[in-house]
């Protein structure tokens, strides 16, 4: 049953990837043709038609999609019109920079959220707990782009502590990672706090208290590990969310990742690169979901029993 469950998840992933390929192809082909950008306003209609024919855009949409689907299946995602490089190679070259940024942001957000949630759960309904939750609520309403601009203004312009442009040193990671991490903290805080309160209200916790174990030991040694499994899927999905959020943040900080590459490719109608980004990100989502399912199955025996 476990094998059947994993195979069904893989099949769902294949369907999602096919949908991503189809949607990205259709959307990038209905917004215009590359000849409009490559030729500019100086080409005649005959020259524009010849250029579109050279690029294959004189053919109907369905035959072009079938050819593109065959190319994707063999690893050929097309060629960038701007650089004449492989679209997939451009995306894979930019992907590590994005992964470094989003992984750091996720780790920072999780550590902050767990620390605050643990404090809140141990002091629930205390005055400090209520103040903390109100403060977290204010942070949740801050847009990422506004927070990024405020971080640049304070820590780069006013205090000159961190660079705000490009990727030249590890310090270049601080501001963009903070701009991605801080808006995620309130959501993670609520998840961890709710799960901790559920665990702390369990019978086994009451039994440990009756045995004289300290509240600190109960929380950190027994309660926190029990929140790992239920949180795994959500954290994995947030990693995908951060990759999507990196579109704006990478543009603001001129970070050389797939977000910045996507924006520049959309502006230039470099369709092959845009399609490659969408497919790679979709594949990343599928792998994250599958990894989260495996983590939950490994950490929670009840899930293994449910699928066996």
C-alpha cells in the first residue's frame, strides 16, 4: 500500500508538470511574438513575418506545442533569443543563487517562529504572550516589497551596514533574506504555537508533569519533537512560496537568481526562458511535496498505518 501511495503521488506530480508545461506554453504564446521585440518598430511587415517564420511562429499552436513537449521530454527547453544560450542552462545557472537565498530565509524564519512560539506556548494568556501575538499580527500585514525598501533605507542607506545590490559577499544575503523571512514568521508562529498547545494539553504531558519533570524539559525535549511531522508539509510548501516571492525581492536587490531572470525575460518576451522557469519551479514544487510526504510517513507511525 505504501508503494501504491507513492506511485499515486508520482503520477499526480507528472500530471502537475504536464499542466505546467501546457499552461506556460499557451500563456507565453498569446501575449505576442518574439519578432515584435527582436525587430522593434523598424521592421516591415514582410520582414517581421519572415523572422516569425524563421523562429517557427508561423505554424499553428498545437503542432508547436507537440514539438515543444517532445523537446522538454528530452531536456531541450529551447534557446534564449537574447543570449542564444540554452534556456534550461540559464535557469539552472541562476537556480543555486535563489536556493541559497530562500533556504537561508526559511531557516531564519523557522528559528524565529519556533523560538517565539515556544515562549508564547509556555506563557500562554500572559500579558507578554498577548503583546507578542499583537506584534506578530502587525508584522503579517507588511508587504514584502515595502519591508525590503525599509530594510534598504535603514540598514544600507542610513547605517551603511549591509549592501543592497548584487551578490558580492555573504553580507549581501542579509537584507534580501530578511525581507523574505520576516513576512513568513507570523504564519509559522501560528502553526508552531497551535501544535505546541495541542501537544502540551495531551495526557502524556500531564503524566510527565505528575512525575515532576520541569516545564522546560517537557517543552523542549518532548513537545517540540512532536510538532516536526505535522509541520513538514507546510514548511516544504513555504519553501516553494519563498521561491515565488523571490521574484519581487530579487528584482529589488538585483539578486542574480531565477526571480530576476524571470522578470527580465518577461520584459524581453524571451519565451523559452520564461517557460523553462515555470517548468523548473513546478518540478521543484512536486519534489518538495513528495519529500514532505516521505518525512511525514517516516516521523508519524499513524500515517504509515493509514496508507498500509
